[in-house]
């Protein structure tokens, strides 16, 4: 194979890999970036982030649970007491995150996996999926 053919094959594979990471959402619009209450970001860092693997996708039923599926967080507005541990379970086919700038970041949550964050300070925290920033939600601690 000559060099130009190798380059074409390499570029094609790269484009296919990038296309595989794109959203399969049918919506072509994105929501504006979420806002975070400034005092909450400054005063309410998460104290623990841990990873657990869900026994089965969709099996999390606790009051402090968020399901990720179909490019959205459910519930989109969660209320928990101070010191609560919130569990995000990815019931979708793509990796996602739960990321609140300056407050918490679960890191990548693979399909079928769960991650938890313990929130020790009262506040309202907007968060997104850093891979799909049109996915937004809020957790209120108080």
C-alpha cells in the first residue's frame, strides 16, 4: 500500500471513530449552559466520589438516585438533605457524566455503571453531562 492510500484509510477510520461518539439525539438544538449559584459553588464541594457497578441497568430505586437514559437525567430536579449520597446510574448505551463546575464531577459513567457523590453543604447545583452538554439537571441540597 502506498503512503497516500494509508493516509486515506487512516483518515477514514478516524472519521468513523469520531462519528461513533456523536449524539444519536434527533434534536439539533442545544440548551444554554446551565448556571450554578455562585455561593453554592464556593461553599459546597462534594466530599466523596466513588464508583460502583449497577447490578442491572435501571435497578436503582433509592430516593437519591438519578437515572441517565435517552440523553436526559431523571429526575431533572432532585431534592436531597445535607449529607446525602446521590447515585447516578447510566441506563443508556453511551458514556455520560454528572458534572457541576467547581462542585462535583463523577467522571465518565459507562453504560450499566453507577457513580455516587456525597453532598455535605446546602445549595442548588446545576449540572451537565460533559460529553453531551445539552443534558442538564439540578440537585438541591438542604
